[in-house]
C-alpha cells in the first residue's frame, strides 16, 4: 500500500473522470510509510483546511508509470494519471485550529 494526499477538488474531479492526477502538477507523488503523514501534511498550503488521504494499491497502477529513481527513501511517483480503481479507500483529513491534522 502507498499513500497520496489529494486536494478535495482534485479527488472530486477524479471521481467524475475515472482517473486521478493533481491539478497542480502532472506527477502523483506517493509515500509508503503512514508514520510520515505529518511530514506530508506540513507541505500542504496553510489555507488548505481539508485533504483526502488516498490508500493506493501499488499493483493496480501501471508499472511503467512508477518511478523510484531520484526519489527520497519511502517515496515514489507516477508520471501519469492513475485510475481510481487503484485506490482502495480514502480518509478525510481536517486541519485543526492549532495547525495539526486529524483523520475524520
């Protein structure tokens, strides 16, 4: 299992289209360790108050799109959109007043 933080509007668009790709960049950057979730939420814009954690089954994503070379340990990226069928489940995340994130 690998994970990706998606903006709510990007995931809603993915559900309509049948595939996911962030609007801000062509690559889907993922991490393999849920314990590093705090690090990844800290990279979201301060104005962002909610996000969706995608739980992605790596085997369901086209292998030719998976890139590990040049990525930090525990990170992978997909240089192509991914089908929503590769997402096993999603969790809503909300930013608390103190700036920390909680899973709904």
